[in-house]
C-alpha cells in the first residue's frame, strides 16, 4: 500500500487477487476503495480481477526489469476477470 497513488486510482472500488507461484509465492487480496488501498493475505471470495504469475517475475516487474505487457504477451501473466482493470491497475502504484 505504500506505493499506492490515490490520485492515479481516482474514485474506484475494485478488488484484485494476486497469486504468486514458486518460491516466496502466496496469494493476496488488494482492495482499492475510497482513495485507499488495503492488502490482506489470502484470496477474496469475489474479485474483479485475478492476476497469476511467478513470484520471480513479479519481483522483476517491481524492479523495472520486466514490463507487464511483455510478460503478458509471453504468457508469464495469467488474467481472469476485468481486462480493462488489468490495464489500469499497475498505474495506480508509483
């Protein structure tokens, strides 16, 4: 949540589940609503979007070594749900 930028997110109410596979993997729920972001361990019962990828690829994205679109095109990211949200989600975090 520290990297969350409420101005970029705007007035949204969305739930995203992130499933990271492999070493140091796990499942987290990111809830963005009312200009705030909360992260909880585990998967929400209902999500607008579920993102599944290897933990190593996620870390590479955070370090700027892997672009999200390239990872998706290479099959490194699997998306289920609101594809439009997938395009916006990463931009909500600086």
